[in-house]
């Protein structure tokens, strides 16, 4: 049977509190009881030592046991609940407290019996007598017999103290349990309520509502991060759903245009409206090339997941390679009255896949060329900063709308300004470029302003040995 997180947390807290209280009570009760009994036993021993000292002092006052003041020792025996008997060196009894110990036993049974039996589980105990030597000036002057019950040191006050201590443990435990219950409920709600909201949000997302957000107020770092992750997931899924719908529309548009052109021309041939000419077959060929290019781009998508394993790493002089790539593109730029400039720092080497690097730069330069205006300019910069290799492709073209910047590296995404037959690609070139860069452990970013230009920046980290 599954139970809610709140109940499970509350139960866990309560078990932890209860276990801690029981453990602390047992340990505390054992240690305190042990030390208290030791204290009482020491006090009892002190009583006996005092009885011996009184007897020795009484002897020292007269240098004999004859005529000693028996009232003092009698009062002490009665007060301390002891039986005392004193004998001289001839073993003659010079004092005893008579049947005081039997009287004391009856008093103790009446006074403490029921409380000790019922509350402490104890009785008066066994009567015991011990003999001790009496000395004066290091000479033995006689013996003293002290009799007592085993538990005589447990006075009524000590029994009351022990019972009060146990009672306080019980009261403290009940208060702690109640307090722990309140705290566990509060903490459980603080943890379970946000999670319940996040779960509700996730279920709505699963049902297709990607507009929902998990609004959670919590001071718990992990729950806050989970809430932000769920919200980011919803935002990402919404963006992907938009891209999926846009992909469907774009693919339909890309396929429909050349197919419509081919169908129209073929129908014209069939109906005898047009005569087959070389020019018209060239139009066929162009449209078929567009379809082939589109299919090729779709095939490249399937290869994106294998980029990391397909790298052919070698030591490449990036400075030289960039200069060659720029030379290759210069005639194209010159033909369209545009300018391609290179600012290349010489002698920069890196461990990189040469072919993939060429494709990265070809994609970026082609993209810049397609979006230039008349008399436009593209600048390629290669530098090295803090062991990082930095490549920038800067153009003063039409720019990219701010709303499109977060998505330009997504598959098949194209800015609205570039959706023309002449400049609009399939929307996969930048996706492949980003994948190639990240496969080398690098990163690519873009900054752009409408009608001002665009800057692509590639950073290869210092893990690429130069």
C-alpha cells in the first residue's frame, strides 16, 4: 500500500523523535540512577564512619568506655536508622541500641513499604551487621558493630527523588512527542506541498498543457531547483512543439514548390502547350537538385548523434586552414561586390578534425554570404586568449530578429527574414555546425541586431593542445 509523502515524513519524524527520547531516557536514567546510588552508598558509608568517630571521641574524652554519654550515640543511631553495639577489649558490651533495628524495620515497612513495593519494586531488604575496630592514638580500644538494612540508605527523600526523576522523564517524553508531532507536520507540509504542486504541473504537462508553470514558494534549495527544472522543461517542450509544427510546415513548403513546378511543366508538355527545350529541362534539373539537397539535409540529421564517434583528430594549423578557406570564398564575395577580410593570428595549432573544421567554417561563411546586402562585408578573426582558441565571423548583413536568436541552432529553424528561395536554407546548417563544435569540446554563441549585423563566436577550450 502506498502512502502520501506527508504521512511518510510525519511518521518518520515521529519514529525518530520517539526513538531518540526512549534512548536518551534509558541512558540518562541509567547513568543518573547509577551515580545517585553511588552517592547514597557513599553517604551510608559516611554514616558508619561518623558512628565510629563518635564512639572513639566518647572514649577519648574519658580514656575509658565507663560512664560514656550514651544519649549522644543513641540519638545518632536513631536518626541514622542504625543498630550500634560497642564492646571493649574484653569483649564486654558497653553500649547497644537494643532492639532499635527491629523498631526501625517496622517503621521502614510502614513508611516506605507500599511506595517501594508499588513504585520502585523494592522491599526493606536484608538486615546486615558489620564489625569495625575502634582505635585511640593508634591503639585498638575495642570494637563497634553497626547493623542496617540493605536498602536503609534509600530514605523516603531519596525514593521521592527517584520517583520524581522518573516522572519528569515521562512528562518530558510526552511533551517532546507532542512538540515533535507539531514540528513533523509543519516540516512535512513544507516539503510535500511544493512537491504536490510540481506533480500536478507535471501531470498537466503530460496531458499536453505546456503553458502551465509550477509556482512554488519554498526555502528548500533542491525543491526550488526541481520547480525551475520543471518550468524549464515545459518551456523547452513548448519550443520543441513549435519547432515540430514549423518543421512540418517548412517541409511541406519545401517539397510542394519544386513538385508543383515539375508537375506544371510536365502537364504543359503532355497537353502540347510547351515544346521540350533545353532551357525547360534545366528548370527541371534545378528543381530536382533542390529536392536532392533537401533529402541530403534530412540524412545529415540522422548522423548528428554519431558526431562524437566520427571525429578524425589530428594536429592542424588553424591559421593556415582559415587562410585557405577565406581564399576559396573570396571569388564568390568579389562577384557580388561584397568583401571578405581575414584577421588571422599565425601559428595557432590545435588537435581537431580537419574536415569537420572546414565544414564549420563553410557553414558560417555561407550563412553570412547569403544574408549580406550590397557592398556588405564579412570579417573572420582568429585569436588565442588564455589558452582558448577564439574564432569570430562578423558580418554587417540584415541581422537576426531577437525573438529568433534562442532558436537558430535548432533543427530546421529559420528566421522569417531568410525564408526565401535564394537565401533560405533548410535550417539544418547551424544545427550541424553547433554539433561539430560541441563534439570538439567547444561552444558557439551568436549576437545579432537587425539591420546592423551578426557575430558568431566559436571558443575551443584549452583541452585542445596547441
